[in-house]
């Protein structure tokens, strides 16, 4: 005889949580679509541009750390901004591997056209949650990630790039 689960899952709860995930993902996607429509850049590129503006002379590692993304991802974002002549790059005289990034007037003009948070609506909203709620959400999502057997490396990819 199969043991009875003392806490059976209510399908209505499952459906409600799934709907809430859809609402969150739709809000994120809509924000990034609006940004791209406004300025022709992806959301992650706009965020990287704002990081360079806020931290003149920042290096590639600093951009990656500020955005909590992998350094190679940051490098790809920066290459696009350089190609579009929105930022400039200079190499350190002491160590040519070290770069210093600066925003150019065209980059400032782009940021001036963007409405809403540069980093996206989800990081902004998460930053407004009480610490206890954020910790509980982190634990609960960690459990969900485990059940999904998801690749935690995907956490280093900006949502705008998914």
C-alpha cells in the first residue's frame, strides 16, 4: 500500500504560482522590449552603459561584478557598446590587459532616452523587498532550482539576454 502524503499539493496552488511566475516574466520581458524599442539596445547593454556612466574608468571585471555576470558576458556587452561608439576604452600604461571605460556623449544621449530603471524592473523590485522576504524567496527558489536540476551557471546570464 502506497503511503499517504500528509501535505498533498493543491493543483490550484500550483496553477496560481505558475501564473505569478508568468506575470513576473512578462513584466521583465515587456520592460526590456520597451527599452529596446526606445533606444535600439538590449536591456543588458543599457545596464552596462549605465554602469560605465556611474563608474568612470571602470574595467571589464568591475562591469561584470556590478552586474553580477560572468566576465566574458560583460566583455561581449562592452564590445557592442564600443562598436556603437557609446563608450571609449583606454588601456592602462602599466598593464595593457587593464582597460578603463568611459561613457561618450552618444552614450549619455542613449541613457537620457531610457525610461525606467537601467538594471531592469526585477532587480529594482527585489531591492525594495524586506530582507526577510528576500531571504525566504532565495531559499524557496533554491529549492525549486534543485527540483528542476537547473544549471546554476545560468545565474550569470542577464535576464535581458535570455
